[in-house]
DNA sequence: GTGTGACTAGAAGTCCGTG
DNA sequence: GCACGGACTTCTAGTCACA
C-alpha cells in the first residue's frame, strides 16, 4: 500500500468480478451503483466511500476483510 | 458486516487508537486529518473515503488488510 | 481531550450518450 | 461489454465555534 492504492483497489474489484464471469453492468446492478461508476472504480479513477466498498463487497459476495486480504493491502 | 458498518469501522479505529495510547488529536496529526473529523469517524458519523481509510491505516501503522481483519468485517 | 451542528468547496455518484 | 465524456445532483471533505 504505497501510492495509487485506488488503482490496486480497482484491479482487485475487476479480478473478483471477472472471476465470477459477470459484467460491470451486472455488478452495478447488484450493488445498486451505476455501471459507469463501476468502470471508473476499476480504472482507479474513483475515490470510493466506505459504504460503497461494503456494497461492492456484498455484490461480489465476499466480506470486506476478504476484499482486502491480498498482498497489495498487507 | 450487517447494519451500520460505519459504526463498526469507527469502533475499530477507536480501539486501535486507544491501544496505542494516543489521542484523536495525535491520530489526526499523523493522518493529516482534522481532530473533529477523526471524532466523527469514530462515532460512525462519517462515510470515509478509501483514500482517508488508507491515511488512517498508515497513521495507525497497520495495513488496510489488518484494519479489516476482524470478525465484524468477515 | 472529545462531541456536535453547521457550513462551503469540491468530489462522489447518476444519467445521458459515443466509439 | 467496456472506456470515456458532459452535464447534472447529492454527498463527503475539511474546518469552525461552542459545549
């Protein structure tokens, strides 16, 4: 976790999403967030709020702890 | 992670801060955030952004993964 | 040393569209 | 299915005076 944590976060979301074989649109629908916003997050352009982090984790059906339980955030 | 994740988050910050024996003011100084803002976070009144989550984790000298590595977020 | 309400600027987030 | 932009509304960031 150094500079550009947001891009790391976006990549993590993207990987998890693709691992489930769903589109940004589908993830957005599940999390009740706009598809273009999901796109921005995955590209590291959005400074996501905690509530939305929780929404996205839920949509990906994992816990917040699991979401960050990777070397990039350790 | 059920209702009021923000309050869980605030409590977590508070516990970590107190475990280090530092004041909100000191934590704020380390994270370069206002002490009243830290206060609001600990009380679950602020929907913190990811960038600030990272700043606070750094100020507490732990990783983001560790920050969420508790039952409340699992 | 902390809780709280209020405030403004600027970022978050939505909704329309394009290639 | 995704990146990206413009215009728009809603919310957070950041700070203050006061208790």
